[in-house]
């Protein structure tokens, strides 16, 4: 049996949609494993936090899942796992998936910046407050997502119109958070409390500043996705 005969048999046995590309760039092969591993690590960090809070009778689902970090971390789990599978089977990401990556890239940068500049050092209350899940979600995952965006080839050109995708979730989250806070008196972050130091004016400054930061980061990410995309995919 010749090599050509073997190739014909393999092609008929395994449909092209299931075939793993053999010419995938090395960085995509490496990061497909890292994406899958980091996606599972985020999931384990969240589960650890929930178990820790349940153990100390401090778990409040309606509050825990209201944090921007937790919600964006759940997005990260999905996007990293899907991204790992994409990198396994495809040389290039789709335009839609690249646009989603722009969003989580922006949220990751903001999450890391806000936590380390505004929230680090604030003690946990009501439970033991294990620190390693916080460090994973607020520090190491954002760093990984930034590195992933800059060094891994294969992303598509993200259209500028996808900026709406990036800003729609933070706007919806903010509106819900502020309305809920006005009704219940609970805000997930101290800098969003109108009754805090600085009052409503301080809250508005933080909101406008963070919104502008998200738009700026997303614009940079989209711009980078449109520069030299053909060159990067062949690396």
C-alpha cells in the first residue's frame, strides 16, 4: 500500500472538519494548552472562593455573582477554553471570536488596574478570604490575557464597529449595579458608593475615568488587530 493510498483512507475516515491542522504556528500550539489550563484554573479559583465562603457561612450568591471581576472571570473561562480548542483546530480565529477577545482583553486590563490601584489591601470581611483566588483573577489572569493577545498569532481583523460589544456589558453592569445599590444600599466596590468619601461627584469621576479607560484599551486592541495580521498568522 502506497503513501497515497494511506492518505486517501485517512481523508475518508476523518472528515476535514475534525482534522487537526499540522501547520499551526508553534505559539498557537503552545498557547492552546495554556488557555485550557488557565481557563480551568479560573474555574477552580471561583469554586475555591465559593466553598470558602459557604464553609464560613458567608456565601451570598446575589452579591458574589454581582462583582464585575466574577462575571468577567466567567467570561474568561468560556473564552479561554474555546480559544484553546480554536488554537487546536484552526490556524486563525474568526472575526467574531477576535471581537470577543478584544472585550475580555479590555476587561482584564481594567480588572487588574482597578484592583491593584484601588482595592488591594482592603481586608475581606465575614469569612477567611483566601487570597490566592483573588491573585489569580485580578493579577495573573489579566497578565496572561495581555501576553496572549500580543504574542499569539492567528487573530482576525476586529472591525471598529465592535466597540459596542466591548462597552455594552460594562454599561449594563453599571446601570444594574447603581439601581440595585440605590434600592438595597449594597455596592460591590467602595468607589461606587454615593455615600462614601467624595460623594456622588467622586463616583461620577470614577465611572467616567474607568469608562474612558475601557474604550481606550479596546481601541488599542482593535487597532493592533488590524496591523500586520497577515504577517502574524504565518509566524
